[in-house]
C-alpha cells in the first residue's frame, strides 16, 4: 500500500513505462499497443487505486486503501528473499507470522512479467526480495501469537489437567482396579 504523494505519482508513471517495456519485449511495439489497450480496459495491471471502487472490488480492507495505491503481488512458486536490518539475508524458517504481515512497512524488490494462461492475460508482479522497515497496524484478520496466547491464558490450568502425563505406576494401578473377570 502506497499513500498517494507526488513521489508515488512519479513512481506510478515509471511503472507504466515498465509495463510498456514488458509488453514490447514480449510482442514488439505494434502488438504491444493493442494488448495494452485491452489490459487497460480490463484493469489487468497490478498497481491499483484505492479510491476507485472498480480497483478495490470486493476487498475486505477497501476502507484502509482510501488515499493510497496498492499493489497486488503473488508468489506461487518461490518465496522472496528476506533481508534483515544489516542488509543480510534472513533464513525464512527463523521468522514467524508476527514478523512479516500485511500492514508493516517494507522496501521491496519487484519483478514484472506478462502472463497468458487459460485465456487470462495481463502483467503481474512477484516479490523478489523484501526488507521490513517498521511495524504498523496489522491489516489482516489475524492476530499476533502474543494476542492468541493471552486469549487462552485463563484456561491454562484446565488444559494442563487434560494433558497431564501419568507415571507408569499410576497407569498400572488403574489397570488393576478396572480388571474384570468374564468367567
């Protein structure tokens, strides 16, 4: 999500040039112009305007997008590189959902590519690398692990009694008491 500003407006213009170049590289200049018109009519570019109902559609967080542009980016085949504060890669397995979430602020490296799959055509982005720069309000419907833990803190004794491990001696005593002779 990018709050609208003159810098972001310039960035959007630069992105349009990138989109055009992706199409030109793929199809040549003449065909690229025709495809660009079709894509514009179908609103098939990843950067969208949070103030336009046709861009936000049925998004649940559409109110949070007002006054902003937003980018729809999916990585289906590989996880982006995660870069730490010192500019070094971080192993993804060391992170939790509390570390990376929608609503935090990031610097990102994007890759743009054209797709033509099952009759759907457009330009998409993938996150190549991300660096978190600061925390902010979580825009998703989830909670942090700390919030989830505190929600169940009142039930810790009950849970402990359910999952208490019996000693071998206690298990043997119960078995002998419950023995029943069928003869």
